[in-house]
């Protein structure tokens, strides 16, 4: 079909007819990338460049001064930087693991098992896709206080791991797996849990990676938990420490360098994990539609 | 043990318990509290609809600033961000895989920077004195003579909030739409051209969008939610709640203002309920915009 002029999805190589798309996408990408390039550049500026007038976008003589200051600033307040980092890593690892686990279990029951109230439950979950946690900060606090979770490590994790979007994505993904697979395993005497672990989990790995990424972003970047539900300074997370930098450094120019370093540290794990797993995410998203 | 785990309860209980505790119950409490006077110290006093009446008739800040701001913000950031996501996804689908992956990662990356710490970029770029990057640039090319107080001036705050939010609007919905477009069966296009499709616009509206309706819908819901989620940005940028002359005050900030600054939890809850209803109705409206539900 040499005369076919329409859309060529996923072309295998570059052709000059694609130039018009590049002409639009590349400026947009630059606009999006500039602030991020700026953060990277700013984080490595020595103080004379931070104060320079007129300000320079790119760093000339990169140093690690800002990172060093960032580490020492933490210990001044009595809590070493490593403690915040440890808390963040611990909470994030536990949170991502639990989130993937409970979400996939629930998604399997929603997709393949039969029980009363299943439809209602999925409808409520779909409604909750529109849920904005920030709107119920206060009642959430009251609930957490009532349950007695204040100043408990778990409070940094538990409110975040039941993600309606995660359940939705995994359920849509499991819907695609053929029932015959499950039926034949049942004939061989496998229990539902065995089927889930041995057959379903390997198939839905891409969806699980996606849930992992989403919950990672949520937990790693969360400051609300440390701010509201935890009073003990030594239990708070890196994201919380970073969010207090503006007041700690008094919003000075030197402080901006430190904050840029902090932004970079909190951003890097997100982007690295996403780059590694992006193929799986795209695979999951193909099944993401609301039907 | 695992060999005998057959009951569905094994699977859904953990999720349902957490979902109920941290989503359902707080929403119910918000609704109940919204009918009370509650200052966090005394027990809540039932006062009926008084909070809502006060909110709709006597709260001048709400009517004059918060509600119009929220609508303005939502109706620009939501649709523009959504259309941008679709357009970029549509174009990305038509370039080779390697380039697409790199560009898509960059476009998605701002939505990973949700952390408050990222605010530093904007405070430096838009800083109000001549050392701010934008001010310095504009002064240099002679566009302005005096530095502009971008972040503390009521004239600019909303515009900057919108730009910053659009910057981060290529999120999960964008990825879903990209995947949706890539999954459309190419033979559909060829068949449509044989049947007399004439141009790219017809193609988009008759083939592309209908074939990926589920993803379009998912993207739309994510766009609506995302828009209301980033509401705190005005306070972050200007460094004050309330924002200067309420220029960047959105519903979310109004809740915080009454809940955590004035400790009027009942009243704040009423605002929360209004916010949830608003998001719900806008999502539903978007839903029906996409036509027939099957």
C-alpha cells in the first residue's frame, strides 16, 4: 500500500514525514526538561555562582558543597541525615512491597473469584479513583489518632498503600488472562492461592511493576505522614526533612543551592526506577481503559 | 496452609480493611463533621446545615476568590493538560521506538517531582528581584525596566500556578493514552482510508479516539483528579497561606486555612465535602462528554 497516507503507528525507522512531529515534540520536551536541567545545574553551583549577578543558568565550576551542607544541616538539629535516609528507605521498601502484595491479591479476587458484593466493591473503587486524599486530611488524622497509630512507623505506610488506581490497573490486567489456565490448574488440585502465586503473578509482573512505581512515588515523596502523624523527629523521613529546608535555611541564596541538592536527591530514585521499568509500565497501561 | 486458601476473603480482606480505614471512614467523618461545630478541643456540636449556609452566603473569600480561582484553575489546567497529553501521545506514537521512549520519559518526569522540595526551582526562576532568572532575562532584553514580583503579586501568581501545573500534567493518563494509541490495530486505518477517510482530522475523530475510548476516559479522570490534587501549589509558590490577596487561593488551601490555621474543623470539613462533590461531578460530566457508555 504505497499510497497509504494515514497514520503509521510505531514506525520502525525514521522518515522525513515524521519531521513535523519532532518539530512539535522537541520544543515541548525542552520546555519540560529545562526546570529539571536547572535543578541539576543549580545543585552543583558553588556559592559564588549562586550569588552571581546576572544569574547563570548552567554551573561553571561544579562542587559538592551543597550536598555537604545538606548533610551537615541535618545533624545541627540533632537528627543525622542518615537517620532520615534510613527511615525513608525502610518505609518505602515496606510500603511498596505491601502495596504490590495487597493490591494484586485484591485485584485477583475482583477479576477471577466469585463473591457477594464484588461488583459493588469494584464500583466503589472506581469512584475512589476520583478521591483526593488532601480533601480529607483532617478526618484522616482523626481516624489515625483513634486507631492509635500516631508516632508509629506504620502510619507512614498504611494510609498510602491501598491505591484505587493500582487495584484498577492490576484488575484490568488480570482480566486479560485466559480462564482456561486457571481451570486446568484447578483440575490438577491447586488452591486459589497456589494459582495466584504460581500462575497469575508471573503473568501480571508488568502490572505489579507499575503499581510498585506508583506506590514508590507516593511514599518516597510523601511529607504529610511525617508532618501530621509523627511527632518523634527520629521517625520522620527524608522528604519531610527536605520540606523543612526553606525554613531551616531562612530562604537565603545559599539555601537555594542546598534545596536544589535536596530536590535532586529526592528526584533521582524516582526517575531511575521509572527508566528501568518503563517498558512494563507501558505494557500495563495498554490495558488501563475504563470500560 | 497455602494449599487450602480458597476463600475470596483471603484475597480482598487486607485491601478492603485499609481502603475502608483510610478512604471510606475519613470521607464519612468529613460528611458528619461538616454538620457540626468542631474546634478540636470540645466535642463536636451538631449545627445542621449552618456550615454550608455560611460557606455559600457569608464567606466572602470563598465566593469572591476561592471558588472562581478553583474554577479558573481547573478549567484551564484540566482540559489544556489533557489535550496536550493526547496530542503529544498521538505524535509520539508516530515516531520510532527509541526516540519515543526517551522523549516520553522526559515528558513524564515532572509528574514524579511532586515533592514540595521541587518548589525551589520556581522560587529561583521567578524570584521577585533582579537575581531571579526570568526577571534577569526580561531586564536584559529590555522588555521590562523594573523586576516584577512574580510570586507575591496577585497579578501573576495564578498564571504561574497554571504554567507550573501544566508543566507537570503529563502523568499516568498520558502514559495510558500513549499505550492506547500504540495498541490500535493498524489495519483499521487502512480499511478506513479505503472506505473514503480523507484527512488526518477525520482519522483522529473517527478511528483513533473511538478505538482507544477506555484509555481516553482513564486519562480524563486522571486529569481531573490531578488538577485538584496540585491545588497546594499557590501556597508553595508564594510561601503564604492565604496567598497574597487570595490570588492563588484554591479550595484545598481554604480547607487548610480553616482546618489547620483556625482550627474550625467542622467548617473545613464542609469545604472538603464541597470539593469532593465538585471533583465527582466534573468527572461524571467528562464521562458523559465521551458519549455512549457500553
